[in-house]
C-alpha cells in the first residue's frame, strides 16, 4: 500500500451523530401517521442518496407512499432539534480533523446528503474550513455502494485511490470505498460490523479518537 496522502470522510454517522437523530425523527413522524416498520426501512437507507431512499421507502410501503411529504416533515423535526440542542458532533471529530490539517493531509468529504445541506451542517459545527473538497449526493449519478462519489472526490483533490483513506460507518460506504480501490476504516454507528465489513475494512475502530491514535502512532 502506498503512503496515504488523502483522507475522505463520510458525514452522517461519522462526523455527526445525525443518523440516530434522523431515525428518531422518522419514528416520530411515522407514529403520527400510523406507519409501522419504519426502522427496517431506515436501516436500508443509511449511506444512500435521497433518490435511493425514496425508492427504498416505496418498496417497503408501496408506490402510493407520500415520501416527499414524510421526508419534509421529518426534516422539520430534525432542524427543530438541531436549533434547540446544536449539531451532535461525534467524539474526536474536531481533534482528528485538526491533526490531519496540521500534518498536511488533503481532506475531502463525500456524503450522500445534498451538498447545500452538507456545507451548512459543516459550517454550523465549525468544520467547513478543514475540507479541501466537499461533495454531496446531488453531484453524482450513482449512490453508494457505487464508488462514483469517492472517485470524483479523489480526483478533485488531485489524489489517486491508492493514496486515499476513506472513513465510513455505513455498509454501502465501505463497499463503495473498497470498489474505488481505497483503504477503508470503519467506525460503526447504527450498523454493527459484519463479516463482510471486516473483510472489506482495513481496520474497524470504536471512535474517531481511536483513528487519530492509530494515525499518530503508526502512520498511514
């Protein structure tokens, strides 16, 4: 493996504890609307774009499911929570970003969320200046597990896959990183590591603080 010069982060579930928050929002809205089985559908949506999420929801609840109304209501609940409590930053996120920036790594973000939302979330947390390139799901054609977003982010950073590390929490994200020919570190959030994830990930860590310790102590 070549020396890592570039690190690409996912956002939800990696930098922010937003997947748990969004799941709570989906449950709340589903309860209002008398919808059951929402958690199973949500778990399939982790790491995918809004388009893919819509398809998954309609597969679970039928073509007549009013996904756009549901998503809008859930988004309103989400933003109310963030305005009330602040952006839920994952432990060690700021310290890892600071270490990478100070040590000359190129830093990218590749999220399935729309770019405007990604940049606003990063701005609210004070993280936006750390990133050399920010890509959202609305900038690509194919959602993770397709490697398109990682390859495009890598290219914009002026890097090559062999020198790129991806930090992900979702199964689809780890699959995409692997298909892109990049090193993958998994930091699980809602989805526990499986045998497949252990095979596809170079390492699995409990937190971003542990990732920082690994890079400091052993280099990448």
